[in-house]
């Protein structure tokens, strides 16, 4: 278990120069469209705002992760025709690319912890995906592949003790979940999985993920102390658990038989559907400890930020 306020952890991060002076709460850039506030089944009300990189940077913004200090990370289609990562902090966007990247993905970011350390993936000139970390001061560290013969590795979640989760593809083309902790990999696949993806890890080492079964159905889950808890939206064909915060709140998305994606928040045993007003599909991704979450809509072409109006 990660002790979030551990003095040892804080001192270590300070020594490594990893602590950033983030300030918040999060505020979308000036001029962002504001969607009307709405209630979900009379329960929790959210203020949803569109969230996009400036036009001079590119388009097709997707917000994947956010921390409690107002930092948001994700990716977008840059004007050079490739996917770049971004960090939104202190009211401005920072473009992120990894030196040595050579494929289409030049440095997408998937999550960011409270210290401002972000995790993501990039592809090299041979189109092999690699997991990397970006410190708040811009230092980039590339993790080794899960195995010498692995075809790819992508990191999706990071907690405040530096544990990372994601997936890798082995030599046979099978996708497995991984946990990286203290320089060591652990592989995890739920029973019956033919493909696994671990999306997020909180400071209690609770992991949000998804797996595909032999019938091509996708199942969301939370892994707690080695035990699987299914996260299945009622009536859905497929469910994906995207993120989990330290309060145990979960974001994700699901689809019915029509194939349309809908976002959700799972809190205190209840699902709350989330659809960005006017969109034709919605995907809810990262959630911070305040219950603010980010995502994307209209086929990953627009980003959004959702702020709870009451707790």
C-alpha cells in the first residue's frame, strides 16, 4: 500500500526534483465552451466544459488524466500530423514529445500524480510502443520493455509512490496487464482473459482495468488485495473501468448493443451515466481526489472537464 503522506516519499521526490508547484483548482482555458449544468437522476450535479488545445497547436484533444492541483494530461493531433502529448498547468498547454520517437505517437500522456509526474507512451521508428515518465521539470525516463521479446509496452496509470500500471504485447501478440513497482514488473491477467489492460492505480494499490474474454466482450474490474470486483454497467454489452481515485470513485465508459459509448461515474455502489450535452458519444477517463474528472467525446475529437457542483 502506498502511504500518500509518507515523509520518506516526499523527501525522495524532493531530492529527485520531481515536485512541481501546481496550483488549482483546475480551470479550462479562456474561451472554452461551457455546457449547461445538469443532474444525473437527481443525484450529483456536474459542470461540464469543453477542453481543447489552442487551434495553433492542433486539434482532436483527448484529456486522459488529472491530479488534484489542476494539472491535466492527454494527447492531441499536432499540426505536424502526429499525435503529441500535452500538459495543461497554470492555465497553459505544454506540448510534449519524446526525443527519439519516430512513429505516429510522439508522446501521448495518460495520467499524472500529485507530484506532477506523468506517465504515457510513444512509438519509435520501428513503430514499437514504449512507456515513459515525464517529470514536472521536463525530465523524461523511458522504462524497459516488459520482456526482451515484447512487441510493445504502454503505461496508463501512476500513483503517488511511483507505481505504474499498463499493458504489454508479448511475442505471440497477446496483450497482458503489468504493474511496475520499484524497478520490477509483475504481470496480471484475470481468469479467462485473452487481452488485459490495467488503466489506473491509487495509493491503496487498488487497480482499475479491463479485459476481453474469448467472446470479445470487454469487462471492467477493480483489483483489491488480489481480489477482482467486476465493474459492469447495468445492461451494457461492454464496460471499461478507466480510473480510480483515493476515495474509491471510479470513472469509465460502456456501450450497449448499438455500440455507442457513454461515460459513467461509479461511487458508493451506484452508477451515474455521463454524456456530454450534444455529443454522439462520451468517454470518461481520469478522476482526481476531488471527484473532478476528464475525458473525451465525439470519437476522441474533443476533450472535456467535469466538476462536481456539490459533494
